[in-house]
């Protein structure tokens, strides 16, 4: 490790991890310099954590802003998310970060009394059964709702009724395939049949991962359900034994998720953030990493690579050529059209709707009734809708065309002409959701083992161990703690 001046105490000392009176860990001595490439949520959180630990770091971001796809637009009493709108409440890491940033009083729970999601089927919005966890009914209320649902045929309902009695068979299958991976489609069909896989699993998983259930890895994207199968055989029986009550499904912030980005960025020294600074090359020079941009070359003791997989593959290629085949090979894109209305109009009760994979009825992937999902998203009587497209061939269309397409699709599905929005926003997020395809966890384990041989380098971001905000925060915290301690 090369010597440098400790920014916190302006002195050179032996390395310790003494904690000063202010409670922040301070790393004395031959102070390591850490580079972070990528200023999305993962990279920004890692930079924030390192700064809290008193470890100098430099954050390189090719774009003009930090936070990646997390962005909030606030205007005339509307709070409009341009990327994700919430986090899964049962995962604690995003909430803990928000509280640490002084945003605890802003945490909102989703309006779960209003929690209903529809699936577009034969031109009609058909409600998904209530009391479901993904495609699994929760206890007797869930089973009763499912049996009363018009979404499924009698054959699919019989498959649900029979699933608990097949527990031994299903558990035996799981035991014989403990180390195997399979597609989500195969896993769901084994328990509930192909109809449930197509009608429910496909739109649900597409809404989260933007991918096909025939390619997505069940071990990577539905690990808790795999564990239930291994322990109980029956997912219905297993979920009933783990049922948690009183926990909201989603959480967010009154001022929008962008507040987390803004608070973290505000804590960082200005000189540590390099916006519009694309890293062109990373090269090992002895125990150090050389980071080259169009304007500079600098040496660092440790490196956290927090770019999307495609950029990571390009940067890793000279030092680890095989990484290209181990990183996620495909990523889905998203176009978000956000529409804010000052005057009220009727909407179906609930959070929004999903469109099944490959549907010929609409080009939409999904839509959210934002002001019904969360409070404080619109002024009195206002409405906020978000429409999602995933068609790559729509990426280059002008904003005005995309807004019109979104309005037309929503009007058609909702069965009413929508008024002109007071505010309309378009965000294109190309290749923003890496696809966790079958074998993902094994490939990532192999990749991380190879990366570990290269020196002080760690990969983080949504291409590895989860795509949601809590998982990204957890990964970033772990990476920062690791980089500070090695």
C-alpha cells in the first residue's frame, strides 16, 4: 500500500481502526485510496459508507448525475419517480440507510388496504387474487380468493387445491435436484401448472426483472420459494408456516427516493466526485490499480467496480478475459412515461396492472396508479400514472410520441379517454435490468472467485446478487467495509 496523507488527521501513522469520540471509524496511517467506478446507487452508497469510515475514495461517474436510475421529479405538489418508486419493506437495508440519513420521518408504507393488481386478459383488467405472495396463496384467505378468482380455469384451481397433497413428491424432487438450477417457468409449472406460470408468474416476474420466466433462474430470483420447496415440498404449506402479519409490502419516502441520493451525495467532499468522467481503462500496476480517463491517470490501492455488466465486461476484459462469459449476457431496457393530472378521474381500485409476456393486446409492460399506491404523491384530487414499455425499438422515438403512445394505451385499457396531463416525463433506461438467467448464481460465484485473485477488487451492482434497492445498499455496505479493512 503506497503512503499518503491521512485526510482526517493530516498525519502518517500505523494502520489502526480506532474509533474517535464522534463515533466514526478512522483508518490511520498509510491511508488507502479507493476508486469507485460507477455512481449509481451501489457506487454512491459505497462512497458514502467509505466516507463515514474516514477512508478516502474517488467516485467516477460517466454521466452528469449520481444515483443511476433512482431519480425523483418534484413539481407543483407532485412527487414523480423516474425510476423505481419503492423498496420491498421486509428487507431492512434501505430503511436503515434512510434512517441513518435523517429520513426516518419520511418513510411511507404502501396503501396496502388498496393493494390490488390487475392482469390484462382478453381486453379486460382481471384482478389478481388477494392474499397472495407472488403466485402462492397465503393461508385460507388466499386460497378462498384464488378459488373465487375469474383469472384461472377450474383446472388451474384444482392444481392449487392438490399442491399440498403432493408435498412428499415435490420434496423428493427437490432433494434429488438440490444443486441444480432451473427456469422460473419450470419451477412454477411443477407446482401449479403451466397456466399459472403463463398468467401469473410471467407478468409478475416481467414486471420486476423485465425478463422471460423461461430464461430466468429460479435459484437467483425466487430463492425463498426454492428453500420452501426443499423444506416442505408444498409451497402453500411452507408459506403458511412462515406467514408474517402486519408488514406492508412496499415502502418509500414522502419526498421520493431521490432524497436518498441527494442526502448521500451531500455528505461527500466535492473533490471526491468526478462526474462526466468515463473510465477508459483499469490496469494492474503491482499491487495498485491504475485508473485512466480522458483527462487523468491515477493510482489506487483498491477498486470497487459498480458499473452495469456490459461496461464491467469491457473494463475487465484486459485483466480477466473470461469475465465476459460469466457476467449476465442480456439485460432488458425500460421506458417510463410518467403522467401527472390536476383534475380527478376514475381509476380501478388498486395499485395498477400487468400485461402478460408476449401479449398482442398492448405494447405496455405494466402501469402503476401511483397516487393510489402511496400517499403524498399528488396534490388534492390529483393523479399520477406511470406506464412502462420494454420495446427496444421504441427507445429512439421522441418524447412527445412516447407520451402520446402511453396515453393512448392507458385510455384503451382503462376504457376511457384520459385528459391531457399537466406534467409528462419520459425516461429511457437502456439495458438497466440484467437478466439472471438459469445458472446465474454459479456463474457469479465463479466470476467472484476469479476476481479475488486479481488483488483488491470487488464487483457490485444489480448484475450480481439482487436488483432491488435494499439488496444494492447491502452489497455496497459490505463492499465498502471490505475495501476499508483489507
